[in-house]
C-alpha cells in the first residue's frame, strides 16, 4: 500500500501520494479548528463564504468557471468534529491521463483553491456582500437546529455533555455569530482561520517533489498572514472530566421531547486510545457488538426480536467512547436496554465462537481494505492518524486485526465502563 510523503511549513502541511492506482487525481484541503479556538458557527460561515461560490458574487462565479475549465468536479465542502477539533474539508477531483494538460490543470486547480482561501488577504479585507453573509447565517441557524432525521445526533450529544464534553450550546454559538457580524469582526476571525493548521492532500500519478513545490508555491501567502484576533483565541470547546466524575456511573436519564418513538443512546468509555496495542481488539469488539449488519445487536434486536428498526454502535476514537444508538417504541424500552447489557456481558465473559470471531476478522479486513481503495477514505485515515498523533499505519492495523483472539476481545470489553443511558421519550405518550 502506498503512503503519503509529507512536507510542512509553519501551519501548512502538504501530503502527496504518487500512485497509478487511481484514474483521477484528488485534491483535499482540510482546515483544523483546534479545540474550538474559533467559535464553531463563525468558523463554518467563514469557510462557506470562502468556498461556496454564489450567483451573487461575480468574482467567485468566475473562479468556479475556471475550475470547470480544469475539468474539476463540483467543489465539495463538509464539516465534522474529530474529538475537540472541528474539521472543514474541501474536495476536488479531476480525471487523470485521459484528458490533456494534466499537470497544468492540476497546478491551476491548486492555484484556484489558494485564491479562494487567500483572496481576501490580497484584497485587503474579508468583504462579502451583506446578502451572502445573511444567507450563510440562515444556513448556520438551520444547520444548528437538528431536524427529526438527526435525533441520533441529539441523543448522542446529550451523553457527551453528561460525560463532560460540552460547548457553549447551539444557541450561544449562533449568538456569537450574530454578534461577530454585527460588530464587524469577520475579518479578524478570517485571519484566525488562516492561522489554523491546514493540510493539503494530493493523490495521483505525478512526481512528488514537483507537486510539493506546486502546493507550497500556490499557498506561500499563508506565511505572510499575521494574526489579528488577539485575546479572542480562547478555547470555546472544553472537556471537563470532573463533570462526569461527580456523577454516578451507569446513570439513566429521560428527557421528554416531541418525537414519535423513544430514541436511546448508551454511552461507554473504552479506556483504549487510537493506535494503542489493544485498539485492534476494541475495533473487533465494536464489529461484533453493533457496528455491522452481522453484529450481535443487529441480529438479536432487529432481525430476531424486531424490537428496533435499526441499532448500531459508534466508536469515537478521539474521546475514547463507544455509543449504542437505537430507536424503539416505549413498550420495548426495558427489553432493549436489557438485551444491550446482555450482549455486552456475554462478550466480556469471552463467549465468542471461533467461527464468529473469524467471520468478524474477515469482515473488518474486507471493510478496511475496500475503504483503503477509496482515495477519500485514504485521506480520512491519514487525517485521523495526524490528529491522534500516532504512527500506526493501515497495514500495521490490518496485521494486528488478523491476530486478535477472543481473550483479547473479552479483555477490552470487560475494561469498558457504561457511563450513561439517555432516552428521548415521546411527550404525547408520557402525558397520556
């Protein structure tokens, strides 16, 4: 498997993977808002203003047209959290050797990305049309308010807050955004965005040294950016482990909300870090427990009992937590919670058939290897290693997975601690 070649200058890190494995070339630009240093809503709006060309912005529309002439597909922009870090990812893809002027087109695309990011610096100000800013504020308000399809995120978020991972709340973040716009502080926070760690990944058939030189030349203006936000660099996202320590473990919380069925999240702490020697065993436990369609929770609660429409486990490597999330009718809540505990305790006892373990290992190997054939997944795995500051490579992980034993799975399962179960209960049923 190929690996990235990295060159770093100040906060800019360039990662290139020369390979003939893919037909296209891939360019990803990632901006890391570490520990919520920039208010989350402000960060998202600034990045969207930079990388979401609108019809009302002739300059941005022209840049987008120039990207099209490079045969680039649509400019993708996503946001996610990696523990306490907020990550903005901007993606481009262009066909490879099937089209002419490949090197020139790649170089132009990198230059256009740099122009989108650094244009306000060269124009001496972060000056966007007021209509566009208000549209992005509206987007942030909608993005911050979960709709019914995102109740899984809501109930997981409640558990994370209980565990001591808390920000200032969505309403407070939106208020910060409105204050920032009203007080004319967007230019200051824009310069803080440019001071964040920035990672640029390029994958494709090229010579590595010239490609690294292309990227560094395109983004050289980053070295000339001076900070302007001053004392506003405080962290807006905090983890207070004492918050959870003051509470009883294995606590059951119920909240009345306007939902049609009970939404449940069971939160465990794993005590296992990404890249540690027992992480492969934890990942295999995750696969056996609830991560896949063939997992125990899926089989027992969904297929056999039909108590739930879906149930799955989520492993948060950055926070050392594992969540089991599901939805069920109020009449099955007790049975579902007891079944989750029963499957966990069975794995803790080492009650794992050799055939089941072998199948789970093969499923994980297939999942990771197939994912590694996707350039986007290759970049995601590399970002995870960078942010976790571990050196474990994917081949090393696969080798370790192949050697995991049922005793090791039982050991990590027994080392987990169930912290809190949170239930969003239908108001209509409770009042009735």
